[in-house]
């Protein structure tokens, strides 16, 4: 079976938004709710969509970000740009009030995004650009396997929420410790057969669990995302050892250990690019 995933484009926009709420679905994950009139018309229709978030300079507090002009997005100001890509977790619009949720993994002041999210309070501003487009759900899948670390839990949430209830969901989560298991709501937990693995217990757990799933049928779609080097042996097993076609497997390295602001569009394994 060849899975079809339709791609759709969205109008390009950069939106200056303010924080309206801060919650913690897990101790290490901050859920920042952003609001503003500029969210009118926001579209995100695929489970793997991403937006680019622009943050204030941690040293000066100055927010340098693009603005929309007749010629497209244009940078405004001479300050240093601090930006990262994030999954738009949820969007709500009611009676002219618009809200967008974005989850941030918080790990102190190591990076501009974590530093901002860990201290975010109501009224703080950031700029959100995109999404430029969406890749819709794979048509014809009867089973979806989700593999994710903390950075990809929002994408996993979108998959679970968007998939028809007739689709079986298996999830393998690679997280720091058991505190992250509070991330999903009871409703989403009930939709999947999930296994949680703690990095403190050592390497190789994800690959062993993936292999233990046994045969992966032609109507099963696999989505894996998180730290790029961790995903390399998993992708190699799926694509090379099992011989699954690229249309059946999406592997996205959201970050790379030891690399600042890694490009998640880059191949997770440069020595074995997609064919």
C-alpha cells in the first residue's frame, strides 16, 4: 500500500501575540497559551505542522522578528534574531477571541526558548510565523505507531486527536522519568496503547521495543520524532531492515544533541539519505 498525504499551503503571516495563560501538563513542559486579534485566520490542519516562534533577546529583552509586508515577510530592527520551530498544539476561536497553545520543554536558561518559557507570564509578547502549510493524515492507515521524546509529545497529541477512532494507535515514548507521563489527558491516554521508557534506565530501549512489536503491516504508518541521533537506528531498522517504503515512515529530528538550533528539515542520518 502507498500512503497518500495531501499537502496544502496556507497564507503566510507573522503574528505578534501575548501570553494569556501558563500551565504545566508535566513538570518539565510549559504550556503557553497565546492570544491576540492577529490569530484570526490561523490555520493548522496537519499533525506535523510547525510554526516559527521569535523570542526576545535574553540579554536585552528586545524582540526582533519579521513583519508582513506587500512583498512578504520582512525583518524589522537590527537586533539579534532568536527563533525556534514548534508544534502548534491547539487553536481555539470563539466570539472573536483566539487562543493558540504551544508546549515548551523547559531546561533552565540553556537556550532562549527555554529561558523565555520558564519565566513567561501573562502579557509577555512573542511573534509566531506560519505554518506555511500542512501535510494531512495518511489516507488508508489502519494502525499508526508513534515514537516520540518530550519535544515531540505535542505532535503525538495532534496525531492522536486527528486520527479517526477506527485507527489503532501504538506509542513508544522516550522521556526523562515518570513525571512526564502526566502529559496526556485521560481521553488521549485511552486512545492509545502506550509504553514509556526512561532515559535514566539506559540506551537501546526504544529500538528493543520497536523490534518487539513484530511485523509491521502495509497498512501501518510510523511517525518518529525527537533527538536525531536517537532516531537513526530506529529509522534504519524500519527502512533498511524491514524494507518499509519512505511513504510509510516519517522520521523527523527535532533537535540534535550538542548542536544549537539544529535544522529539523535536515536528514537525521546524512550517511543514509532518503531515496
